C-alpha cells in the first residue's frame, strides 16, 4: 500500500480551526488528497496523552455526529475530496497555548494513517 508522508497528511488539518466549545474542543479536517473510506479511528493523542475514544465524535457535513466507536469496516465514514469533517472531543477545555495532536485512523484504500496536527488556543 502507498505511504503518505506526514508533511502531506498535515495538510488535512484546517489551519486555525482548533477551538474551545462548551463541552470540550473541536478541530476540522478537510480531505485534499483522494476519496477515502475511514474504517476505524484508532485514537487521538493530545499533547502526548491518549484520549478516551468514547469522548471523540466525528461530525460530517450532514451534521449527523457519530462516535468514533461507530466507525468500522461495516459502517465506514466516507470522506470525499473537498469535504470538511469536525472532530469534537468532550473533555476539559484545553489551556491557552500550543497543542500537538495525532489523529490515528485506518483508511480502506491506504491503511493506517497518523495525521499530525499542531495549533494554538489563544
């Protein structure tokens, strides 16, 4: 399977989309590479710490939020080119400053991907 370098995967993150929300935080990803079928979300690391998967939801353009545990090969998340999805994490708010994330997903067409994300809460 082809390997996508981290420098390309980093471009999936919508710059400056990291934001605080009433019950946690969220950020956006936009597919700029190729049509993809997400068959698993293996996790999210925030500042080097794994986040409990039960706290993470994906909100596609339809607005129908799905827990990442509901994404599987039997119930994949289609991620066409040009589409923006929001990743919401129900947790304590992030402190102001720089934050590093890694979003671990499995894509049917490619395999495991680790999407590196870096942004600042002001």
